[in-house]
C-alpha cells in the first residue's frame, strides 16, 4: 500500500524504523541507542516521539502490549510490523537516494562570498577549517566506537564514516588550496549578462 504524501516517511522516521527492526525497544531505549551510535544529527529526542506516534498511526510499528502503550511513548515497547518492514524496504528502493547531490550551506556562502567585506573571506575559510578539523576528530572517534561495536570493517556504518572522513580530508586540502589562491581572486573576465 503506497504511503500518502502526508504519511511520507522522513529520514528520522526511517532511522527509527530501522532501529526498531533490529529489536523491540522502549522509547527511551531508542533515544539511548541513537546517542550511543552518534546518530543524534539525524533525529532529535523530540523527533523520536513524533516519529513513534506517526509510525504507530501508519501501522508500521506497534506497542508490544496494551499496558505499555498506556504508559506513554517513553515507556512503551515498540516493534516493527511486517507492513513497517515492507515500507522501510520500499523507501530504500527510491531513486532519490542516489540521484541527488546536496548543496551544503558553505558552498552557497562561497558562491555569494564576492560580496563579503574586506578580510571576511579568509576569516570564514579559517573558521571552516577549524570546524572541519574538529569534525574530523569527532568522526574518527565515532568510527573507532563503531568498529568496537560491530567488530569488523565490513559494515555499512564503517563504510559511511570512512566516506565522511575522506570527504572532510578532501575539503580540508581544498580549503588550503583556496586560501593560497585567494590573493589571485578576481571577477569573471567575460560575464555574459542577459539583455534587459
């Protein structure tokens, strides 16, 4: 059964559905597991309870007992239904997962940066570098924790973190290059403006 646009599964919904497909969890356990796996960037604490309610209404998860459901979302034990596992599998077959590229805010800033006040361009590049260096350290720590949890390198989480770490390292190299080249920065030589 297709999901209506009102019932479309968001990334937080899919993360939670995937987590519950591993094993039944209390609402608070789902939050603890998300913290442990460092997935808080993907789904906030309040979003967990919103998604639990939504997934329950859609019939994708169920509370394992009427008694636990009456205790509220934090104390109810949730598990996926066959319909929920099917919806998750269907969502993972969508083409939009593989056919999109993000437009990170930093690249939008870069496109508009020619309007910066003097000195701001290099200062923002330095701030970005500092941020990325901290992120690299954080992602490497997460990767070590994940490797310890899963016990081998051939796991989706390890591959995902490896890609993310490589992307950060690439951007750090690129930032150094742009900083070196910035004194040569200039306007386009032959701008083609449409007639007004």
